[in-house]
C-alpha cells in the first residue's frame, strides 16, 4: 500500500533521549524546557523574530484571528484546507472569497480589492502547497486599506522567498506541525510574527490569558503544546534538510516519469526556495481524474484530492461562484510523496497513470 503520505519518524533512540529528560524532570506540559528549546531552535532555523508553539495548526489560525482583531468580513481563498475557512467562521467572521490565480493556485491579488467593503478587516490567504502568495501585491492592498494580513502557511515550513523565510511576510503566519507535514511534532503548530505588539497578545492568548498565577491579561484559550510533542519536534528538526533533499529527488523523478502525460503542475514564483512538501498534478478533466484515482486504488495506491471541494461550496458560508477554484479543485490530485517513497513506487504509480490517460 502506498498512501498519500507516511509520517517520518526519527530514529527511536533520538526520540527516547528527549523522553528520558521528561521522565527525569516530570515536566510534561505548561511551557517546559523542551518546548522552550524547540521554539528557540525554530526561530534560528527559520530566521524569524517571534515564534509561538501551539497544539495544532487550527488553534494557530484561531489565535491569529483573535490577536489581529479580525471581525466582520475577512477576504480569503476558496482553495485551501477547510480549516482556513472554518477558523474564520468559528471566530465569528464572515469569509468573503476572492478567486485564485489559475497558475499559482493562490489567491488572485487582482481580485482582492473588488471584494473589500467598509466591513472588511483583514485578508487570510494560503501559501498553497507551500507556493508563495503574491505577498508584495497583497501587502500593498492591505496597507492602502488598513487591513491586517494573516497567511495560512501550514505547507510552507522551510520555504524562502526573496532570500528570506516566507513566514516573514504578513502580520502573522501560522504553521501546522501535524504528523503529515514535512516538519512535525505529531500534533502541533505555531504562530510567527515580527510585530512586537502582536507577539505580546499571542503570548497571553495561547495560555488562557494568564498574567501570573492569579491575574489575567484578557481572554485566552488553551493553545499550549506538550513536552512529548516538543520532544518529537526536536528529534525531527535535524533531519529536515535530508527530508527536503529526498523529496526534491522524488519530485524530479515524478517529473521525468510523467512527462509523456497531459498532466500539468502549478507554477511557483521566481526567487522561491521550495520545500517539496507536495506533488500536485492537474488532469485535463475531472472525469479523467476520477478514473485514474480508481485505477490507482485498484493497485493499493491512495493519492488525495487536495483540495476538494472548493471552500465556497461549504454549507455554512454564503458565496458566489468561484470559477477558477471550482474548476481547479475538480481536476487536481496530490500524488503520494514521503521520505519512504521509492523510485520503484513512482515507476508503478506513473505506469498506471500513463496507461489510464494514454
């Protein structure tokens, strides 16, 4: 069986070394030494000013929305994982969709301004598959209209754009460290910001608003990560360069193996150092995609339709038709990609795709 992904697990003895520290200290949660160590190492590796570990990527989004003071309408993308939209709805905001660019699959900056109303307070965009949004154009729009910008950067760990971390763009960027991600803590996530005031708010919000044991700065939530999860992150982090290099080789092999098919790929902006987190392909039609998925299932290969359906189709949002997102979501498929995938596995996957399409 070849699944869409397979969680990378570091050598057991490396993880056990960190677990032994937890057993010795009995410090299991509440901002322990391993959590602090991981935060500091991630700030150094990623080149960011403030980074806060949290329990998962969805809580990261929810805290970001609260910390940025978003309310009313928030312009967002219809092409992302459901958490991008559901977090806005959960926090009482109204998602207002702007369609995506057909090449990059990220929110189309040329359509954002037309969606702004007096009720708009921010923009929540996704670096889809780790491909950067049009960050300069989005920031220009946000600055002119006094809007906050949050990036759902769940896929963008280790991505650099214009020689800096992609996480340095926007007011806040959020990360997911779920087990399926390139870098993971089993379950987890993080918020990144270069704004000291936002960092101050986030630091209180993720811990119930506590200001000492008996005082409270304001409203908060339980967003803390445990030492057990931090231990996994510390064990995985040194292997990230190796993981990216392996994925780069696998993606190149996919490119070569699938070059005789009619499949196409999203385009990454220039000046991007990519992390090879996913391998998405676009089929000529939804019908061909569905037939190919069934053929792959028959040989125990399980790709996934990231992302389907288009989020404007959710039953708890009101939206007009998003032509590009709806059309793309019907034709796009992420092929299996993980550290454990082999060239032989790609040969088998490609052989079945070729036979189905040609």
